[in-house]
C-alpha cells in the first residue's frame, strides 16, 4: 500500500532553534527514491515553504498557514482538483491549484485589531512589527523574516501578554468572530475557525485516494496545532520537544517517538523505508 507522510515543519522536520533540515536530508531523499510523498503541513507561509521545498527537491502539494490552504502543483494529480473538491473554493495561483479552507488575511487582521482593542491587550503580529523586530523575535535572518511576513490567510502573534487573563478573553472574542487562535509551540496563530491542519489533510487525502485507492497516511508533529493533523492520519507520531518532553495528549492512538524534533522524524522515516 502506498504511504504518504504529512509533516509539521518547525520543531518537527526542522530544528526548533535554527530551522535546519540537515538531520533529515538523507532520509527525505530515501523516501523520495521510494516514491513516498512528504507533504509539508505547517503554519509557515507559501513563500517560506517554497524555500524548503526547493532546498529538499520536494515537488508535492503542501499545506500552508496552519491548514488555511492546500497548494497542489497543476498536473500533479491526473485530474483537475476543481472537479473533485466541491466543499471549498479552488483557485489557480502561480501554477498551483489552491484549495482555500481559511479566511482572508484582512478578515483575520480586522478580528485581531477589534479583539485586542476591546480587551485592552498589547499584542503584536507580523503586520505590527518592523523587519528588525521580527528578526529579533523569531531569530530569522532578513530574507527568511520577509518570507514569514508575506501572509495570505493568517497572522502570528509574535509579542505581547499571552499569559495574562486578558488573553483568554481575547481568544474568546476571536471565536465570536469565527476565528481561532492556536499555539504552534513558540507562537500563536490566528486564522479562520473553519480551517485547521486536520481538515486540510483530509481534503488532500481524499485526492490521493482517488488516484491510488487505499493509502496509508502518516503524520508527524510536536505541538498543539498538530493534534488535528495527527488525528486525521492513520498513524500519528509526536516527536520530543526541545526539553525532551512530549506534548500532553489524551489520545492513545498517537505514538510518542523518542528523539527531539528532526531526530525523532528520522526514526519514523527509517521505519517506512524498505531496504
Ligand atoms: Mg511545530
């Protein structure tokens, strides 16, 4: 049966501190040689993921901004996506068929601005900060920070009082506006309530089913925003976080793999590679 891997990037495929992919690189190429697609499923933007797709010679579809949209290279499937997906809008952008599950960036920004005004909370996203500040907070270099700030469907809260009581109120106000706010480990992401990584994985899995029949789906993640992804696949794996702990989950079907971030990722990848 064909296997397909859906993977988070930050802290899972990529090193949590320096975003390096050196640990996973040779396993990624081994998977490619065995025609096992690795599908990125991350809070990262299209522009950011394009960088890593190019670096790792990945030509597969990818899921951006925490499940807000699925990008499928035109011609990837032997059918038009728009003919098979009827629940969501499908548009064509820069050689991709794009399934949009989330909200527009302007709706998300308006929601944040209104909610933080109402609860009187100081919170800053990419749009509120200078490139220099973004670089200091994210430890991204200039061109990487610019890619992260180029957003279509979601906003990331980079700075502000997330531990305060007011933050709960702020989150509730977002929910009232049909938005959601989830933690990706380092930062919270705000986006349309109708989208999460799990829904995006389900939409894409259906397309793979049309092409290949039954497939085996594998998911890898490290944070709370990966839970819907890990529950949408046949077998979900949690890698260890920086401090050696795993995300606290009730779901016993999700396996905890030993190895921090990419180290754990490689273990799962190697178990799928046949010699
Ligand atoms: Mg992560």
